[in-house]
């Protein structure tokens, strides 16, 4: 639980940890499943039908190229902004790059808006300066980012801010994003 985790951090790093709790998510989550060539809202799938999903597919990772190829349909259905979770840092980076191969670049106005928003404070500007070049290009050209613990704190804040504001269409992240752990 979160209290125990904070206590562990206090002891491990010999400094006080402050836990921040919110009652409402700044970005509401919706769970979707891609099955039989369609995106399905999890809450619309009867419990009995969920058991019929191919259990082998649920246990094995899908090829990143296959996942990326489903993104244009998600875009058509207006399922963005979308967070896709990956188990590893490299998986985040690779899937984000694969997604950029399946979508069109953002319109010029949106690209310019993203560039301006990412510089709205000096803190965010530093995050952009520290951002890996490939990530910066994906983000400013396609509205696609990745997020994992290997990024600088400032870069993570840029991505989190743009994601919360609905400015990014896709973010591929490790579970640390959903847990708020950095």
C-alpha cells in the first residue's frame, strides 16, 4: 500500500517522503481491448464474453508493429489521447516510434502550439533541452511521446503536462506513469 511504500522510501533514502493523493484523476481512464479487428470498450463487454478472449494472446506480448498498425483505427474512432503501457523502457521507445510510422504528422498549427506549450515556463524549457532528440521529434511532429524512469525529471514533467492538457495524442509508458512514481 502507499503508506508502506512511502515509509520504505523514507528509510531507503534517509529523507522524508510526501505522499500526494487526489480523489479524481486529472485525465479520466477508459479501458479498451482490441479484438477481432475492433476496439471495444471494456465496460461494454459482458463478463461472460471476457472469458472467451484467447488466453494465450492475453499472456504473450503482441508484436509492436501489430499494435502500432491498430492506431489509425483508434484515431478514426476518436479514442485519443491514449496511453499505451509497456513493460520496459526500450519497449516504450520502440512502440512510440512504430506508432509514428502509422499516422500522419500533426497539422502545422498543432505542431507550433505544442512547441509553444512546451516552452511556457523555464522549467518546461529545460525539460525540452534535456529531451532525447528522437523523442522531441516524435512529440513535436506526431503528438507521440514515451515516458519512463530513464528520462530526466524535467522531461517527464513536460510530457506529463502536455498529456494532462490533452495536447499529446499518444504516450507509451511504463506503469510508473500511472502510479506517479519517478
